[in-house]
C-alpha cells in the first residue's frame, strides 16, 4: 500500500450530546464529574427547586379555585333548569347560566393543563442522562445560574468511536471517492500512543462546507474493530492508501539513495553485507516513496544514513530500545572513531 496522506485527528464518539436543563435556575449540586460513566435516566445535576415548587403550588391552587367555580356554575344551571320547567325564568336566562357553566369548565381544564406544565417544570430541575455513556466535559458547577437550554454536561456514547480529521481542499476529492467505493482505496487509523497497531476505518461523514478559517473539511471516520485501548479524546491519525502495482514496494523516504541519475536502496544480504539495489521511484509521499525494483516483502533495507554507506560493507543488526516498531539499528565499524556508527534499518 502506498500512503497518499497522513491526517491527524481526535477520537470522538459518534453519539454525543450536550445535556442542559429545560428551565432556568441556580445549580445546587452536580453529581458527576468528567470521565464518569452514567446510565440512562441517572441524575446528573439539580437546580434550586424553590421557584418551580412555588409555581406548581400556585397552579394547583388555581385548579382548586377553578373547580369550585365550575361546581357552583353547574349547581346554578341545575337550579335554573328547575325554575325554567316551572315557568319562573325565561329561556334566555337559562342559556346564560349554561354559558357560564361551560366557561367555568373550560377555565378548569386550562388551570389543570397549566398545573401539569408547572409540575413538569418542577421535574425539570433534575438533569438526567439521555443514554448510557461517559461524561466528557462539564460546563457548569454548583452555584452557577444557568438559562434554559444552556449546556451543563456533555455525554458521549463510547460504543461507536470515530476519528475526526480535517482534510484540505486538494485532498477532499480522494475521501469522497473512498466514500463512494471503498474497494479502490483503504483507510487505516493509528493512535499516537501506539502507532504499531492499525485499525481499518471507513468514511462516515464529510462536511458539505469547508471551515471558514482553516479552509479544511471536517471528516468523520468510523473506526472498525476498535479496541479498548482507543479512548475518547485520544490523538491519532488516519492514513489514506492506494493499492500499488505488482513489483512496486513502499519504503521510507530516507532509505532512497540518489546519486546523479541513479536511485537505489541498500539491502542487507544473508552474510551481513550491504548490496545497493537500483530502483525506480514511482511516487513520493510525505514520509515514504513507492519504488520499483528487485525487492520483495521481507527484505531488510537500510532506512536512514544511506549516504554514509558503501556497497559491500558488513553490518550487524542489533536491537536498540530507542527504536520501536519494526525498526532495527545496524552497527558498522567507523574508521578513526572510538565508537561504532549507528545506522537505522527497517524490515519490509
């Protein structure tokens, strides 16, 4: 695979939501801190319930008053019906009492609805988690006065992890091509803390507009087979790769030795000697080169310091704790030097 680009990013959750109170008030307690795991319906924070409780009590009192008025209106209408049957009141007077009774019933229903709203608002003073997840950020704390809808906590679902990267305008077409046909190209994701482990990824979302300041497009990559070592907020990078043709090999940039019109790489033979293998450079990328020549998978080549070496020199590969991944260090005798010279080698 020939990498065409490396894009740094941050691990985010596919589902993340800012949690806010539906009413204004003063926070009296916050029960969770960033990093805490929460379950759906679990209380996260509370507001001072004094005002909402008073409003609910007032609404309930209005309901009681409306009920009394409605009962009195019904009783009046019943008495006028009896008087109308006896001929003591007119039809107009009876209709008036009916209208008064109907209006009293309507006011009662309105008072009950308002009471339910007040009771709901009293319940909104407790902020609960909308789904199972982890608290990633806190925007408010006890003693703070917040408005309705003002974010207090951010909760993310760590089940589906994504890498948020920002792609320049010149490369966004490649990601759109990947999104349309994943068979033509591949994306791999690695964490900065452990670059030796690669995870397959796919393009889930590409922003329709570029950022006004950076002129880059936010792209979300869904990490497939994400391990537990990948945590929310970690830094990582995505590598977009194209399949190389038969006979082409992907090597580090520093492994290519260029002298005039000749390009080559040093290969370590079985007897520990260096052999300069001529290659043709097909493509340069940010950190690597695609070359074509008599190289095969498993060949050990010098990855750095090639300008200090000569064909036929004997080297001895040694493990170096300073080199991680598949890198090795070869030691060659340095003429006139008290200590040997070190040349980084990498197995491919």
